[in-house]
């Protein structure tokens, strides 16, 4: 049977975390009424992430898809969505920072929405991250004319993710899909979810590098959106 929801778990070098994270997710799904499949995207891991994920998925609805190299969060989300069967898709990191009940919060808010965004209730990012986040949000408003409040995973209708339209393979895809949804006047809801420390290991994100990359990608997206509008008018 076709599941109602596809949960994409994004993993890169998370051998230590992926088994316990999936066990916690399946334990929560077993107690919920959500009909869901789990798709693990192994984004070119150099350790045993893929094998650990396959072991954890044994007998469960879902699959493991592997990239031959590390391609980025955006590529992982596109790959996972391409393999998804559910009409709705959400995603989680494989580091355990987002508890499974956040999926339930997103799912419960889908009525009348096309995208459900999330903001963190109690994450302490420190002064540097807060300043960078404020700067990125201000840039989004200045460049694209929308106010985006989005910290973590979001839920979206699978049909909205068009790989041909959404070019970035990087973390920026995390911004582009919601920006496009807001700009198009689609139904966008926002919920609050918890965020906790990762189970083990070290974060692979670089705050300053990511912020500068987002700024560059915001401008590049503006150019793509403008060209798309001109093509529609010309057609």
C-alpha cells in the first residue's frame, strides 16, 4: 500500500548515530497512527552508515539510497523525494537532534497547507549563530520580498519538489523551496518543535561558510526566478 508520508533521513558519516536514531523513529511511528515509510539517503558516507541503516530498516517499510560521493543536503532531499511514494514528505537529520515527535507536530498542522515549516522552541545557538540567522532572514526579505521563519525540517507536498526547478544540491535548498512557496502564495503554516544536542559526533556544518554561501545562492536564485518569469511571459 502507498504510505501517506515519506520521511527522508539524511545521513553523512553517521554510523554511530543512524541505528539508534532509526530505532527511536520506528518506535515512535509504531505508537502513532501515521502510515509512513522511511528513506535513508547515505550521502557518500566514508564509514558504515549505509550498512547500519540497512540493518535498522530490515523488515520495515523503507529503503536506503546511496550517493557515490558527498553531494550535499539539497541533493539528499531531492534523491529521497524522488524515491518517496507518499503524497507528503518530510526529512530529519541522522544525528538525533530532532526527536521523532516533531514529525507528528508537522503532520498535525498540514490541514489547509502545502508546506509546514518549523522553528525551534529551545535551541541555544549562541550569539554568532543568532546574528548570522538574523542576517540571512533579512537578506531573504530584501532579495525575495518574503519573510521566512524556518529553523528545522519542514513538511511539504511531494509534487512541490521539482528537481528541474530547484537547482541547488547544497543546504540552500532548505531555503529555496519555502521561499518559492511563500512567493507563490501557497498555504504555509509554521509550528514549533524541540531541538536537542546531537547523539554523538561533531556537527559537519560551518556557520560562517554556510551563511556566505546562502547569501550567494539567494542572489543566484533571484536570477533564476526572474528568468523563469520572463520565459513564462515570452511563452
